[in-house]
């Protein structure tokens, strides 16, 4: 009986690991299971003023109350020069606003990580994601190469 229990427990543990295998961290995998994700498509046309005309990226932002974390994933970055910063700002479409979270680059490149909610004080994004945007700045476009407003997935 004990052997059957150990086998079942092992199988459950392995299936849980397999389900989370595509996630960069266990926190990111768990966050995806218990929270809603906001999505943004970044283009130069959305930058106030002038952005990179052929730059492009997508971004996902997951806010979890249960894990007290914010996870972000910026991907599909294309046609950009040297990136100098990636930030989340508070601001409506067509307006600039203050940066509320600086995103750090992951060890393997790209921008994918989880941060504690203590670093993220703008809880209103949970109910009004369109009031926030993500912007990537480059050496060629220091005031914004590409930008995207967040929306519910």
C-alpha cells in the first residue's frame, strides 16, 4: 500500500514539473495558473512623437495577489537597435506618463522575470490595464522606440 502511495505521489510530482517545464521559474508557472494576464503589442506608431517605424515586440504582464508578485515577459522583439531600457509607465494612449516599473534583463537575454509586489505599487493595473503602457527605448530612440498599451488577454 505504501509503495502505491509513493508511486502515485512521484507521478503527480513529475506531472507538475512537466506542466511547468516551459516556464522560466516555478513562480512564473504558478503565477500563470492563479492570475489574469495583460497583453501589449508594441510598435513605433504608438510612441508619442516619433518611434522606430519598423520596431515590434509583444509583452505579457501577470499580476498575482496570491503569490504577491508581478511577472513580465517581453518577447518577439524585432528590428530594434541597442535597447537601453524597458519600462512600464502610467499613461493613457497618446499621452506620456511616469515610469512605474523598470524591467531588468534576464540572464539569458530578453526581459522575463517576476518581482515582488513591494516593487510594484500600481495595483490599479489589475482593473484598468489600458491606463498603463510598456515602452522600449534604444540608443537611436532614447524617448521611445516602441510602445504598447496593456489590455486583458
